[in-house]
């Protein structure tokens, strides 16, 4: 009788995000951080995280990301809160 052999292959992956003075970042007050921080428009935040703009807005609505609104109604998202949220940066593309 033949015996079956099973091989297990494990692949470890790491990911590193390096942001150097993001061009489109705006300095603005973040109520969540309690200080002025770099803020990104929802479109740029979505591009950085690899998700849709709507998903980024859902994360804001769920309280996962800090934000502020501009005088013309635009949404600015705190870059620091994005980098702290592991689900946001590490599980790109996963809806909350």
C-alpha cells in the first residue's frame, strides 16, 4: 500500500510603508490626536491604503480614522490615525 506524503510550505511576508513628506498632505487640527497633524483628502487616503474612497469614508464613519472637515465641506483624514490602524494599512482592500 502506498503512503501519501504531505508537504507544508510556509511563506512569511512583511510589509513596510515609508512616507516621506507626503506632497498632498495638509497640516490641520485633529481632534482625535489633539494637535496639528498631516491630513489627506479622502481620495489620497484611499490611494494610500489601496481601497475605494467610499471604504475610507466608511472607516471614518465607524470611528476608525480621525478626520476634520474643511470650510467647503471636504473631508480631511488624519495620516497618523491611518498609520496606527493596522487593519487599514495591513489588510488593504478588506471592508470593515
